[in-house]
C-alpha cells in the first residue's frame, strides 16, 4: 500500500471550478479496483490550496490511475487553473497495516 | 468533519522509537468516539519525516484527543526525539462528504 499527497495551488478565480471537476474525479477514482482512499481537502487557511490524499494498494494501482479516462479528463480540465505545478509526495504507510482499515 | 496533517521531524537515532510509540498512540486514537482516521505515514524520501493524518468528526472531537491519557503519554514520550517543533495544518473536507466513507 502507498499514500501520495498531491499538493495543488489553484488560481483564485478557478477555486469553484476546481472543486467541481475534482469532486467528479474523486467519485470515479474511488471506484478503481486498486484505490483505497481519494480524499479531497482544502487548506483551512488558504482556500486556493488543496491536497488530494491518494491511497492505493500498490505502485501499479497508483500508476494505473494515471491511465484512466477520468484522470486524463480531470488533468486536461484543470490545466489552465493551476497557479503553479502540482507536487506529489510519496509516503510509506506505518499504520493502519490492514487493507480493510483503508 | 475536519482533517489535520501533523508534520513531524524526528532525530535520526530515534526513528524506530518514534514508530513504536506512535503505532501505540494510533491504536488508542482510532478507538476514540469522534475519530475517523489516524494514519501514520513516513516520507518515502526522508525516513526521519512523518505525517499523522488525523480526521475527526468535529473540532470538539479533535480537541478532546489532546485530553486523552494516550495522547499525553505519547507527547511526553516523543518530546526528546523531535528534531524540530511539529506543525499542524488544518483542512476542510471537500470529499468524501459522508461520514460512513471515513
């Protein structure tokens, strides 16, 4: 299992657009076979800063996400709304260790 | 519902100690009535950097965590192992919106 934090900085005029497009992407992503979580979070102190908390059962499952139609639609849709490039931070899961707890 | 990322920088000699103490704290924290998640994560590129991903059903539930015996034991236990002060980042949850999905 692996967790990636995807940090996203959105242009202020596109915050609502980003929330709508990303909620749609969330709904499709949690249906992927290898997905464990796909939480969409907004920084409480900066409404233009978001984090997507992506947990997958393997590196292969995380890579497969980027081949899906919904990911590629989202990527193209949000491209012009980015204030700067996204940053992904990979993490090793210490706890919980049971897949059923994800 | 609210999510806080707690960023933790540990002295290199205390990484294993921190993992043991924090896994014990994880086990007790997920039993709290208002807790939704308490994921313990290690940066894939820096074994001395951790994130605790804490989701609570309310600000009150998050505050109550800091009154528990297990939190205060953990806090005292890890105090000398910190390389620098912890940073907490509060986040608003956009998705999933259903408590049952947490």
